[in-house]
C-alpha cells in the first residue's frame, strides 16, 4: 500500500461540510483541519496498483465545496 496526503481547499465556510462528506465515504484514514492556503488535509492508504489520480478524482473531486486539491506522495515512514 502507498500512503498519500491530499490537501483540500474548500469554498468559504464549507470546510466542515467537506470533511463530513469525505468522512462518510470512509476512504480516508485521517482528516484534519489546517491553517494556511489549504483548509483540510486527508491521509489515504491506496493499493500499490491503484492509479492515484483516478482515486482522487473518484473519491474527492465530486464533493460539493472542494475548490482545489494538492496531492503529496510519500516514500518511507520513519
């Protein structure tokens, strides 16, 4: 499995709605509210053979209130 972090920029005032919608899908390991340019950060464990772009498109981009995402791939946990 590969670990991927996705930062999520939401429409103004929609961070909690987006976090709730994402949590209901039960695809994220963890979801955090954050400060700065992005409003949320979610941690996902994705099967090695899964296409990350398709996973993000399928599971995040159709949630109302998401304006933009930024995906970070990880290599090794210490």
